[in-house]
């Protein structure tokens, strides 16, 4: 054996994962070489190397090494220069959890627990939830079983660190010969070294991105192209057109509408086929539209790109369309100075049974899903104007809903056999979908007050269900870690989106219907292509389970709220977090964008509705990059309720904000 | 090691019938049990989150068990919190109290009340970004100043400091509320509803934005409706309710409110009909004034002094009507005994001499005027009496020298009793015993058929005037009075000797003694009912 070979061997050893056997082998090899005649002097001549090797053989399998090594590294990091301290401290968390998992993996349960408890305080502030999960891991088999631990073991952590900090760390590790720590760091941390001064400690959101191999796939996935633009020929477009052509005769408008209807009929006839003639027709139309847009450049500042629908979208009846257009015309323009009015629906006497609330697009219908498997639908228009004559006739026909006691002023929908976790109204408000712990999704008609279809497909409780912005299609997500796309006329799902590592907790449609977003207990949000069923974006950054999602009306941004009260704004095209919106101190149950996308409303378990100025947060990012100062608090208003957690929020098309929640007795 | 000790595992094993569990097995099982428990709790928390709750319930745990295809744990589904009890003698052992319930009891128990059905209540959480202060919303700390806005502005551009005009937004609901209250106050047709409205005014938390409107309304209506007795009374009730409301910050509006209130107290004429009981209104308002002074006297130091000045001026101006005097006296009396002592009693003698001619029914042709005079006389007597009563109360109770005098005193009181009853019914007044007595005295010489006391009423005032120095002199045939007067002199003498012996501390008491003497001079026997028996025995 020549020295080069030995060096190679040692290097290979260091890289190897199964550390102990290799050390033994090395020892044996050393013995052999000692007995042998040649080259043995090499080792003895190189005192550092022998020391290194000695240290391996001595401390092999000794659980206290982890503790010593970690505490030394920790005190060193805490005593380092202030400028580099926060970067070095970032290294501590991955080292900590891997030390712990190494200890558990080697069966030193007691030492592992002691180690964990003595240092957990350092990391509780940021990583409390992860620590709570890891705390339960006590036996090697748990490491295999628990997907969180497994993913940690298999992946690397990316840490951005400046050149000098990196040098400092390496110098320290070599000088103190803390090979164990060096091993862990090499094995689990992937340093992204950059030259220059260390970053300010505030932007550590993407400085530490856990899950390395996962990260790679995520990066890979996020390379994919997505078309976040709105649908061409959307109602908003039409509104703009009609708005400018208002002086024109009604006839022209009617003609164009007829054309539209024909067009969409054709579309629905040729599902999946996508004839070239149709495409041409569309192109013509698009050209026409852009021409029109170009004509009114004054009114539209930056026309978002338009995309084609990948799904055959349902045809909207003209009177529904009319009413929507009317609403859009009457929409209040909201901004940071023009705040919306908030109408609050408080559920009383729920006896802690209200699991979800949903408000129809016009705010007139409110549905509540209860833990006793029932769904109750209130017609607020009727309640509000019980005496008015205009609605009298209508209410007469609906009188059959009123129960035998004649007192009930809601419609009771019974059919589920487990707690109802979600309910959603179709855009015109004629259908309700509900999902339940009994693994089914049910479709109800608000006109017939009856169950129409039961969709079975999920194997576990269905956490959330959402109608697409145009109706007909809907998406659901479940404890079985999948999200599924359905259409109302099929009892089987059309697509199954699998990929999340834990429960899929919430789902939301993109305004152009080509994508859905899902939030999960694995702390990520994913964006899926509805047509192909592929994951096209992964948004990493949340620190706890994602509970609510909202898409901006222009389709460009997404907001997600988590269990800790953090709301994150994402740019769909880059999959990066624009800014975290901090302010809530408990679960964010619901998010909603205002009609023109300038405000974001969030409802939380801390009994507040908050309004966020999202135009400034998206605009200021450029300024921030220049200035380097981050002003993250862009909360405009906070509306506290009287001890009512806010379950649901919805901006109506006219930009009136509806909120709903169940009155809960304040904890005394 | 694991949170679950191996003993627990052993106990559980025994409880399900495994007796031969080796300690090693228990030791191995313990960490796994902990892991499984954590796993179930993790799922239970998911269930909790999806039920949009932040407290974990037994049903969440059942849901989590269900997810793992496990049988739920029975017996905890009642929804109420489980009450764990500590096992005595074991520091860390808890158990749930699970009583045995007799079926018979369950069956025979009356059906519980049906729970209330779920309903939806709708309200405005915000109107154009401003939270209306309605009871459904969380109470605001203070009126929101534009400070928040300013800070925001400053953050954006440090150079610009725009002070936005304070926009006062009154929600539709509040406007309606105000209209309704105003209507009720003006209409006077529905007293029960008005009472409800007053209760609402006194308790609603969201009324603060309406305060300026109410003060304006009250001021307007008072100045316009001085002839309308009921309206004034209603308005004063509104004022009182506003004052009572703990959520209303009425201080800044007091200066607008006070003139109206004082008007209702000392105005020459309140209401235009003869039957209008404006005395009641004045009494009520006097109490109101006192309430205001009591509440805001600390913050507005000048409030009380200004008020008393107004009242004393009204009282001492002989040109002012008797009704005004009455109001002033009542107002001063309500402000407390110190005020009475300082301001009323010092002016008592000249005032009474002024009042005297009016009191004499024979001289006074106008019966109405005479009635008013007696009213005023009664009020001032009551004020003085209560004041002296209060003064005397602070005396230490001394052993009463002779039992005969108290009994005499009592006799005197009793002698007026039937009289008082009758009057009490007449004037349909429901007051405290003291007040009732005054009412008797006050309306003595009034136009009501009051022949019983007439002699005394006639006899006393001249007495007062005739008797400048000696009290014994003037006792014309009124035996008990003369005796009392003598006794009183005696007490005075005694008090003086005490003064010699004791110290300057007694000076105050002595003053009250003198005061009493003076009062007695002025009022004669009528002051006696105010004097507690022991003190009377001491002084008289």
C-alpha cells in the first residue's frame, strides 16, 4: 500500500456513511501494516494523521461524544464574531437534529433524550413543531417509519453562508479535531458559499432550506413553465370591452356574445379533440381581443397574458353572465385608502360543532358543516328581508324547507355519516359540495334541498373540496395524501394528484382553471397542472401545516396561511415567497383576495380579520432589493371580533367582504 | 428515557390480562407506546385543525383512532371537559371520576331542556374600513385617533406628515338608534318602551359615537321645550342613563350638557300646566347634578364651585321666583352636607326672614305662591335638618343622662306620624322616613286641607322672628318646646364646660352644637325629628 492509496482510503472512509465498520477495518489495516515491512513509517511520520485515526478508534460508539462535540461547537458558535454569528448559528439546528437521530439510530435512547432536552431550547423558537415531532422518536425503527425523520435523514440542508463564515467553521472543526461534527456537517449540510459580506440575519427564510434531495426535485419541478395568465375572453375582459363600448349599440355586444356562446358550445362538443379550426378561430379571437386591448391602453395598465383553457369549460347561461357583468360593473374599487365593508355572519348556539363555514359568491347563502354530519344552509337574503314583499313569492315556494315546527330558518342537509369538514358553493349558488370524514363528497342542490350525487374515491377523510371558478369541476383533498379533480357528471375522479408527503389539507383553483394549488401538512404548497396531473410548482417556506390558500384574481400570486398565523405571498412563476405577512398569532383559517387583487383579507383563530395591502408588498420588493430594508408589516387594518374565530371569508364580486365564524365562549 | 415508564406498561398489561410480561418486554414496549401515543395525538391535532378549533377534544382523538382503523375509546363523548382527579397519596396518578348511574334515575329524570338551535346573526364588522361601535363588535378602547394613520404615513415617506381630517362616520344602525331614542323621548306616549330605551342607553357599549348628538339633542330640546314638563323629565332621564353607561366617555361633552341640566333645576317655570309636578323634576335633576359632581368633580375641579356659585346666586336673589329658590336649595342639598353647611346655613337667617311673609297664608293672597313658599321652606328645612343630622351623627354616643327626654322626643315624632301618613298618601310620594317628615312640614301650610298642623305652622314663624336672643322667652304655651329649649341650654352649658376640660378637638362639635341651637331658633320643633335621640338628649 502506498501513501496515495491510504489517503484515498481515508477519504473514502470519511465519505462513507457506515462509519464504525470502516473504522475497524482501518484499524485492522493499520495493524497489518504495522506488522508489515513497507510504508508503515508513513503513518508514524505523520502525527496528525495518526492522531486522527486514533481519535476514531478511541471514541468509537461512545454516545457522550455527540454531546461533547455539539456543546463545544455550540459554545464556539455563540462566542463567534457578531457579524458571522447568525450564519454559524444556522448550522446548529441541522447538526442538532442529526446528532439526536444518530444517537437514536445507534440505540442510545436515554442519552438521546438527555441530549435532546438539554439543547432543544435553542431551536424551539423557530423549529418548535419539528422538535415536537422528533421528540417522539426513540427507537431506531421509528426513524424508518416516520416519514419526516426519513426525509431528514435522506436529504441535505442547504445553507447559504459567506466565505469567511465557512472558513471559520472549517478551521474550527479541523483545529479541534471534532471529526464527528465534521462528519455530520459533511453528510447533511450542503453549503452554498458566496463571497462578500454576510447577509443580514433577517432574511433567513430562504437561507436555510431543508430537504436537499427533495430540494433538488423541487428546483427541478419549479423550472417548468406555467401559464399563470387569465383565460382569454374572460368576463373581466368582456367587461372592459363593454365598458369602453358602452356608447356603442347594444346590438354589437349581443352579437359578440352570441359568437361566444357558439364558440363555447363548439368547445364543449369537441372535448379533447381541439380541432385546428377551433384553434384558428380562437387565435382570431385573441387577435381581436388584443387589438381591442391595444385600443384602450389608457384604461388597462399592464394587460396580463391570456391563456387558453385546457379544460372544456361549462357554458354559462346568459342571465347568469349578465348578473355577473352587472356585479363587476358595480364593483367598488378597493385600495389601501378605500377599505371594504365587512359583513360578519356569526353562528350562535353551535355547541362547538361547527367545522366549516362557506359563503356563496354573492354572500346570500351561508353553509355550515357540523361535526354531527349535518350541513345547514341559511339564505341570508330571506332572513334579512323576511318581511319585504319583493321576496315574498320566492320564499313561499321554498317554504317546504321549513321544518314541521315551522321555526327552523335554515335548510338541513343530511346524508353524511361523519363530521363535515368542508363545504363549497358553485359560483351561481345552485349547488353545494361537502366533504366529510366518511371519505365521501356529496353534491347537494340548493333548489331541491336534496342530495344529488355521492362521490366516492378517497380512502380517508376528505379535508377540503372546492368548486372551480366556472363550476362543473371541483377539486378535493384528503388525508390519503392525494388531491383529486372531479367533474359533477362523473362519480370517478378525473385526475389524482399524488406527491405530498403528508395530508393534503386545503385546495384552491387557479383563476384560469388550469391549475390547482394544494397545501399540506408537510408544510409545502404545490401547484398541479389539471390537464396532465403533474406537479408544476413546490412552494417551500412554511413552518407548519398549511391551512388556507387564495389565488390573486390576476392569477399571478398566491397567498397561503399556516397554523402559526404566518401568511406567505408567493409568486407563481418563480415559486418564491415575496413576503411573509406576520401578524396573526393563531391558525389562519381563511384567505380571500379582493376583486381587483389589491387587498388580501385573512381570518384567523385569534378572532380577527386582517386586511393586507398586497399591491404595495408586490411592488415594494424591487425597492426593497435596492434599499435592503425589509418592511414586512403591511397590515392595513385589524378588525377584532367579539371572541368569534373567523372560519370563512369571501369578497363578493362587488367587493363586499363577507366573513363567518362561530361564536365561542371566551376561555375564562 | 421514555415518558411512559415501564411500570405503566406492566399495569396496562395486567389490566388486560397479561400476567407474565417480562420487564425487558415492558422496557422495550415503553418507547414504542410513547411513539404511538404521539402519532395518535398528531393525527388528533389534524382533526382538530380541520374542525377549525384550537382546543383538542375527545372526539378528535376518536377521529384519529378512526384514521388508524382503531376502535374509538368509549365513554368520553359527552363533549364536556373531562375532569381528572388526583389519586390521594400518589403525586402523579390521576383518574376520571366515573360515577355509577342508576338507570331508574336516568329514566325518571325530567327531560332536559332542548338546546337552542343554531342560528346566524349578521352584523357589520366594518364599514368602509371603520369598525362601528356596536354591541356585536369588540369594544374599542378609545375613539381611534388618526395616530395610526399618521404613523403609517410616516413610515412610507418620512418627509410627508399629512394629517388626515378626522372623519366621523356614523353607521346606519347608530343613526337609526338615535332616531328611535329621540322619537321615544319626544313622543311620551309609550312609557314602558321608553324605560327599555333608557336601560339600553345606560348599558349599551357601542353608543359612544352618538354622545355628541345626544348632548346636542338634549340642549336643543331643553331650550325649546321648557313648557313641556314631561319632555323635560324624559330628557333628564336620558341624561341620567348616559351618565350611567360605563362605556360612554361623556366628560368632553359635560360643558354642553350642564346648562340644560341646571336649567331643569332652577328654571323659573317648568311645564305650563298646574298639574305638572315640576318639584319632582327639580328633585330628580338635583340628584343628577350631584351625580355629575361626584363623578367628574375630581377631573373638573371648577365644576362644583361654578355650579354652587350659580345655585347660591339663584337662591340669594330675592327677585328670583320661589321655584328657582327651591331648585337651588335642592341642588345644593344634593351636593352634600358640607355644601349645605357652608352655603345654605350661613344664609339661612336672612333667607328665612325673606321667606316668612310668603309663608303666611293669611297675608299671602295667592294660594299658589304660599304653597310654593311652603315647598321652599320644607326643602330648606330638610337640607338644614339633614345637615345637622349628619353633623350630630359623628358624635360619640354618650350615655344618655335621662331616659325621659328621648321618650319625649319620640313622643313628638309620633305625634306627627298620623299627620304624615295622611300627607304621604296625599302627595303620593314615596320617600325615606326623613323625607316624608319634611314633606309633611313642607306642605303644611299648603293649600291642601291641612287643618291639623295649621296652628303650629301659624305659631312658629312669628316665634322665630320675635325671639332674637332668648329661647325661653318666646315659648308661648308650647310646653314640650319650652322644655326642650331649656334642656338645650343646659346642654350648651355642659358642652362649654367640656370644652374647658377637653380640647380644641371639640370645637367643631361645639360649632354643630351652636348650629343646632341656631337652627332650633329658626325652626323651632320642626328640626327635632332630624336629631338622633341620643344627641338630642345631649343637646336639648
